[in-house]
C-alpha cells in the first residue's frame, strides 16, 4: 500500500496522531528530502529507523516503479517536506503508477497551505481553484487567461518574485482585484496582508521572506441574458472554438446554463 502522509507546514504541533504512529511503524519511507524526514522524526521523539528513499522532482518518475513494487508487499509511507504529497510536491507520479498497477493508495490527511490560506484570506471560500506556482516565464499572459475566472484563486509564489507577481495580477485582473498574501502560515511570524493587488505591491517590494500563498478574488460574473450569451458562444465558435467548448466557456463566465447556451447556439447556426 502507498500511504500519502501530510506533514506540518510549520508548527510541529500540527502533526497528527496518525502521522506519528505511521512514522513510528514505517519500514520504508519515500520522502522529498530524507534529511528533513530525519529531523521531523527526531523532533517528534520517534526512534524508528526505517529505510529511507529520496523522492524528489528530479527522480520521481524513475523511482515510481521501484516504490510501487515495494508497496505490493509492504506499506510505503510517502512524505514531502511540508503538507500533502502530490499537491505541487512529489507524489503524483507514484499515485498514477500505483493506480495503474492495482496497488492501493490511501492518505493520512493533515495540514494544507492551500486550504489554510483560503480559510484566513477573507475572500469567498464556497468555490475556488488552486493554480499551483505561478509560471516563471509568461506570468502576465498566464494571468490574463484567468481574467474571466469567477472562483477564488490560490497560488504559490516565491518571496523574491512576489512584488512582480502582484504587479502582474493588478495588470491582468485589475488594480482593484482583492488579494490576500499569506506568509509563513502556522509559524512564529505568520502574517496575512489583505488589500488590492495594486496596494500590496509596495509592501512586497520592500522585501518579504518565507513561504508565500497568494489568494486572489474571482472576477464578477457577467450579467447577460440568454440571447446575448448565445451570441457570445457563436462568436467564440467563429474564432475557432468547438461549440461544446464555447458553451462551457460562456456558461462559466456568465452563470447561464451550458445546455441552454449549447442548444440555443446550435439552433441559430
């Protein structure tokens, strides 16, 4: 069995009883950084000496088959440095290989920077999307593709690129788009800065340290009637979209029914 185990994202007190028990009993641990795993075990007072396998972004694909084969006979605990494996961290290739091989995958839930940042952001939490790390190249173009996204968006970003990212968010999504920058969550110097993207640029430019999550307000749903929505679908089809894709795009942006848009556009062609 493959066991994905969430580890503390800062405060060691967030280690679950299930995690402590799993670490104490593990025969094999595949972890992002074995040194971090050893430190965690020592800090939690665990004296188990399991076999440790380094599993990081550079070797995960190559190691997947070996780890899955081990997991046919014994439980393999999969860890990252912080948070849940496979969420913008190593683990996804292991899961897909295990599923393909018929090996059971389970998880020990626990701390999540994404959910913690969303919860404290003060922005809508009923619908959200996690976009991972903002791209190093083409960041502004990428953000422009999200201009019509109505759900709250959560991103990871490095502190030295934060000011530039906020500037691009303001440019792509609007100066008044509300943002929460969550820094060092659960740690001693935890900080949440809230404001518009434009307002927070100067603060970030002065220098920020630590692990960063950016939570961004979704755009307003367009208020249009069905006839206008059908017109937008037809325009997208004219520009190269497939009808089904165009209907889904307009439905997401306007809140109109996808089926109504599809059938309306189909009958108008």
